[in-house]
């Protein structure tokens, strides 16, 4: 009786080597490779940074850009689960340093979120108004959501940079600019803000080709897997 | 019996079987793998694959987790430390035996 699988992934040394490579390549799309998610995130970040930096968007534009990062998270997770892992989920192997790094990054973002939220609440208590209360609530809610989003959805390094930048813009655009001290902070921290915007634009521009390359690699991998299943049939 | 042949015959037969070797090789490259991927890349029928999986599960080489994703049942497989160890030992064993033979 021959138990050898009837495709080119036989149990020969070469066959097993190919199989290992294919599993690793496919598994990358469960975590590190985001493909089109990177392209969308990069485009969105570039647009947010550019508009905030060069051309203050109006109310509708602010609302749209502020909500967009949540749409991006949904879109990227949908692509990961239903498009890139089209043939069942393969979880990429974890490296030893991944969990401690994730804890560290979540801890850092949680500290920054708490500090910025504390600052917003301090300003609100000093200059209470109903409009400011609403703005502060939205601002604090988005800020406090960032550590959770980092822990749950931003596992790849590029994802982390783009995601955190996008949600910071979201917090500022949705509620942060209503705070009376916000303008002072922008002026006081002018250099830092300029630096952050420029950095965000550069990262965004890098993300787009990275995502496109990952997507093209995926298309190649999918063709290869379809060929395998045709040969097996 | 010649010592090189004796060594070759002493390989873990549970791992040595080609279909099971393919399953363990795939699982060794990931944290967890769902059944459809394994079926696709191995080219084995669902029944055949299930039978090999249950043998490896009985030996404690892999862990089977059944759950539901929405209304769709999903089976996820994970290599246990003992399965990883068995695969590593099998590779070493085979390399040693082949080196001795050549």
C-alpha cells in the first residue's frame, strides 16, 4: 500500500523542504505580512498626516479621517482571515522575544494614553463647557482604546507604527482640537509635531510598496497552491 | 545484523510513514494549522488525513482543537513538544544512518 501523498509535496527531502517553505510563506499572512492592509493603512496615514500638516480639514473631513482607522482595522483583519488565509488558518510561529515586546509596546502606549487622558481631564476641569466635555470624552475614549488595539490587532512592527500614528491622529481629529490647550501644545511642541508628521509621512510612503510587494508574493503563492491542488486532483 | 541497518530499522515508524511525516513537517513550521490547509498541501483525502491525525494524537505528538467559527466547525492542529522532539530525533537518526551508510 502506498501512503505517499499524490502531489509534488512528497516525503522526499526536496519535497519536505518545499513544504516547509510554503507553510512558512502562507503562515506569514497570519501576522507579519499584511499586504493590501499595509497599502490601505499607509495611504490613510499619508493622507491624514498631509491634511493635518498642510491643510486643516473641515468638520466632515475630520470626522471621516477620525473614524477611518477603525475601518482600516476591520478591513485588514477581514483581508487576513478571508482573503490571505483562504485555505484555512496557519498561525505563524512565535519568536521568543515577541510576547515580551508586545507587552512592552502595550505598556508604553498605555502610559502615554493615560498621561494624555489625564492632561485632557485636567483642562476640562479647569475650563468646563458642554462642548468641551463631548470633545474630551471622544478624545479620551480613543486614547484609552489604543493600548487595547495594540495588544489585540497590531502585531507586526509596521502595523504598530502605522496603527498608533493613525489612532493618535484620530484622537486629535475627533476631539483633541476642541481642547483649549491643544493649540498651545501644538505651538509649544511645534518641532516635535513637525517631526512626528514628517516621520508619519515617510513611514506611510514606505508602507505602500512594502504592502504591494507582500501582495504580489501572495498572488504567486496562491497560484502555486492552486497548481498543487490541481495536480493532486 | 549490520549496525548501520540496525540503526536504520530503529527509526520511529510513527514518524517515518510518509503521510505522517508530511503532517508533522507542516505543523513544525507553524504555531497552529487548520485542517483544510493540511488537506490541500498534503493531497490526502479527508478520511485518510483524519486517520493519520488520530494516530499522531494518540501518540501525544499533536493536539487537536475543535471549535466553531460562527456556524462553521473548525479543526486546528498544534504540534506538542513531544511531537517536535520526535521529529527532531527522527531527522537526526536518519541523517546519522545515511552518513554511516555512505
